[in-house]
């Protein structure tokens, strides 16, 4: 393939290496060396991660966790554009300021759909298994060029801005990956089997409604623990869905699967384990309460669990 | 049947739950949970370190989608994008934060159901555009917002993006989750048409639009109530 996901890893690695260098060069940074080391380690994981021995990467990951855990990752200094200059730009550009921002999602969709499966010679243009990610990378680079041209600012300034936002996110940027890693570790260690065993041993599923509730709530709870409905689905459907809802109560498998997965998503809305959706946005919006997004979602998620229970009971 | 089943790895789950409740640094909590889980499953230390390393490398696409748009968004913010988004929305007299978010929920859910899941997202849509617009609409109607109220409004912006995405994408037939369900059921000896799985998701998708839409509709009342309370108190927070 021509545009492989590997290029994006390198691109991300370069951006993070620049962030690291800017942090180390920032004399006013309250945690200059520790923050620099944190972003440096993260950059290495992107630049050469797949070529390092996994044990070394593991040690690096634990080092990053300790740096973050001891408050070693902080925000550096930043010089914003003067108020007047900002207003002048806004007056000159008006709604054209929206163009690069909207270009990212629109170009991502256009590139992903337009170049999907397209080949030049014998190779795919986009990495077929990661088409959307690669499209997002292409869209971000084009949008950056447009943004620099419109604002008459430099790519170096863009890197300073990237560093400002990266540092504002801090360890929250790394957390989704840490949680995904933990999910894999849970699977290896058999956490799923242990949970399914406890649920099926201690709950009496002789009533259809109880069985439906065990499946719906089990999907939600299990997703909350694993941070991801995809990890919960095989365990709960294998433990309760297939043997009991389909086997004993002869439910329709399509209904059971569809509503089961949605019940998992209700769990996703309520757990800090789904950091990409819940904790990162709170950090991006600079909300003081790390759990503010989860709090806004919990009532919708709980109401949907009731609806899912009723729908599954009625439709299956 | 489960005499050989080891329940000790659940200790990792306990570490996570405790750590998050006591609000320790999540990075550290997750790292400790990973080590505890590995030890409880009797993995040697080297295997634990190696599986932490492999897991971390395998999931590098996750931060990518946040990191890559940051340079563009940051540059535009430097030149006043968020302020412009606030101004732009306040030109529409009928726009309220709740109505804006209901419209966004509808678009996000329907486009995701058509497979267009990248038409949104937190770094590229919520932070630079949706959140400033919702805040702009609320401020032009109710005046400056107290910190607590502002936080709740912004949290609702992020929540609406998530809810629209989750419950939309799962009724798109070519989405990964449908493939996963289909493959798993096939493995259990049950052959279900993926289209049926997608179709049976629709009642839930409609219900979530109604329930979350109602909450967004009530969000406007919440904003109005707090604006009144603040004016009655006579002092801006």
C-alpha cells in the first residue's frame, strides 16, 4: 500500500518529539525535565516502538505512569496572540476561519470513501485495514496547509499550538492506550471468565425477565469494567445470551445481539475506563471536574438500560 | 466445571474501582492494575512487562485521532476561532443551546448510521465549534454563566457527540461491531444475517434520540433557571 498507517505513527512521533524538544527548551516550565522525559518516551513509542523489545516498552510505559502519577507532567509557557491582532484576523477572515476546522471531518470522509479500495498499480492507496485513520491523517495535513495559508502563520507556530494543546491534555492523551492495554491484560488473565462464572453461578435465571436483566445489566457492568463493549460481548453472550436467552427461552439472536451491544454502550457512557470518550473530552474542554462528561451521560444511560430491558423482553 | 478457574485476577478490577473512586492519578492506577492482574494470574514479571509493552504498541491508533488534528485546531484558536463561533451563533435569535445540541444529536446519529462516523469527534468538532457555539447561544440569551453551569453545558456538548455516535454507528451494517457480533454468533453455531442485527438496533436508536433530546430540551430550562437565580442574587459569579 502507498499510504500505510506506519507513516502516521512516524508523523505522530515527530510531532511528539518536537513537543518534547520545545518543553526541554522552555526555561519557565515548572516541570521542565520530567515533562520533557514523558513526551520523549511517548515519541519513542511512536517512532520505533514496534522495533523495540516488548519488555523495554513495558518498562518505558511504567516509567511514564510514574512520571504522570507523581505530578511530573505540567503545562509550559505560551504567548497568545495579542487581543487586537486576534480581532483583526477574525474581521479579515470572518466565516472563512471555519473552513480548515470543517475541512478535517469532511476531507476525512471524502478521502476514506473516495480512495477506499483504489489501487495504483498493484498496491492500495490507503492502508485497507486502517482506511479511516489514514484518511484522518491526510485530512489533518491538508487542513494544516489551508490554515497556515489563511491565517498567514507558520508551521512552526502550528507546532507551538500543537504543543500547547498536547500539554493541556497531559497524561489524558496517553490514558486511552493504557486502558486498552489493561483490557488486553484482563483478557489474557481470564478476568472475563471469572466474571461470567460469578454471574451464572449466583443468580437464578429461571424467570425470563431476570435472565433478560442479567444479560442487559451484565453487558453494561462488564463494559464499565473493561471500558469497551467489544470485550464484554463475547463473554456475556457466550455466558448468558446463547445458553439461556437463545437456548432456554428461544429468543431471536439478532435482537439479543443488537440490544446486548447497545446495553454495553450504555456502560461505556458511565465509565472512566472509556477514557477516549469520557475523560479526554473533559480535559479537552478544560473542565475542572474530570468526571463532568460522565455525570452528564449517566441519566441517559440509565434510562436506556430500562428501555433496553423492556425492548429485549418484548421483542426477543 | 470451574474448579481450575482462578478468581484472583479480579483483584485488578478492584484496584481500578478503588483507584478511580479515590481519584488517584488514572495513569498510575491503570499501570498498577495491570501489574496486579498479571501477578494474580501467576504470570512471570518478564511476561507482565512484555504484555504491557505489546498492548501499548498494538493500540497506538487511539491517541492518533486526538493528536493529529491538534495543530490545525490550535492555530485556528490562536486566530480567534472559538470567539468567532460564539459570535456567529448569537446572530440567530431563535438559537438556544438546547436546540443547537438537539440538531447536532440528530445529524451526528443519522450520519453515523450511514457510516459517516468521522463527521464529528471531540478534538475536531466539539472543542473548536460545538462547545463555543452552545456557550455563545447560552450567553447571548441568559448572560454570563456561573462556572458550575458552564461546566455542565460543555459536558453536555461532549456527551451529545458520544451518544449520537454510539447509537448511530451500531445500526450501520458495515460497522465493526456488527461484524464482531455476526462472527461470534457464527462461532456459536448460529447464522444470523448482519442486516437483521442492524435493523433490530433501530428501536433503541430511536429511543435514545427521544430520551437524550428531552434532556437537552430541559437543559434550556436549567440554563434559564440559573440565570434568573443569579440575577436575583444580584452578583455575577
